[in-house]
């Protein structure tokens, strides 16, 4: 019997969890275990083990504790050098503006605090698996402010981009943080068509991903519609849903206190 098509073989998102705290790793495994599309394929508790794991396991995503390295940004670059296609979610004790910006510039797909809601972490992982950057709201604000004030990308560096009406409609969905599925419903087409349009727009504008596209459009005012609300890109707030029944309790949180060394 012939093997199944390659696209049917991918039934889950393979993940490596790298964290110094065994209880935190166990907590993540427990959270991911109840999700049908996520599987932990490797673990690490040191930077050296992490580098070995990313070479050994065919993972798509690495959940990496920043504290595993004295210099997290350099460690991230070393990891991506070993596995260039790996998407990295960096976990920090608390979100720091300078560290967040440095990690994001060096290739991290997401930076989250250690106290992130477990439901949001799962949503983050799925978005990152789809190739989308994912940041918490205040981190998005830091990125936007940094982009507005940076002088490394003058407005004359790129020619004025002209989008077709359909391209503009799809890009406006991206700037509002919509998924490809939501954009497809708005435009009246399929997700694959939306993906095809976005690839063309990436090439036309000269960007690599959705967040950079949204930032470019914001900075260059490609979408000039005075009636449109200010864009919101890649926030941690999930897409709007239909009204649901009130929840009996708030979402569970994965909060792990770091143990103190014995005296």
C-alpha cells in the first residue's frame, strides 16, 4: 500500500520545551497533552541540552526559557543558527521592553511572560505554528513605538506601493489582527486564495511576515481610510467570537514560582 500523502502525515505540531524548572516543563506537557494538535517531542533543562534537542528532534516550535542563558539574545541566535526553520517562543520571568525588542529583532516569533494564561499560550503556539508572530498587547505597543522612532528605514527606501482593491482589503484584515480564515470570510474567498494574495503583497512591499507588513502599512500609510479604526496587529487577544455563556471562573493560569537555592 502506498504511504499516505505528506500533508496527511502532519497530524500535530511538534514542540520542544526548554526550561530549567521541572515543574514548569511538566505543567506545559499537561497543558499540551489535552490538545489533539500539539505534541511535546523533546525536553531540555540547559542551553546545551536545548542546542542538542533542536538538532536531534524534528520540531516546529521551541518554547525556550530566557533564563537558561546569561545572554538570551545571543542564545537565540545560536539556536536559530542550528535550526533556521525553527520558530521560537521565548518565556521570560517578566516582560522587559529592551529584551522583548532585542529578541523580536533577532528572530523570536513570540515573547511571553511566565504567568501567561494557559489558553493564551496554546493560542500563541498555534498562531506561531502558522507562521504568525504573536505578542502580548503591551509588547505590541513597544514594537510599534520602536518602529515609529527608528531611523534605519527611511520612507524613501521603498517605492510607493500601489495595492489593488482586493489586496488592500486583505491587508486591512492583517492590520486588524484577523486570521486568514476570518479574512477569507470577509472577502468571500478561501484561505488558500488569501495566502496566495499575501505572498504577492509580501514580494511587492518587500517584507517577510504579517507583522512586518502591518508595521510597514502603518508607517507608510499604505491604507489611507479615515473611517478605519487604528490597526491592531498580532495582539494576544483571540479573534472576536459570538457571545458565549458566562464562564463560571476565570481561565486557569500557569504560574510557577522559581525555587530558591538551598542555603
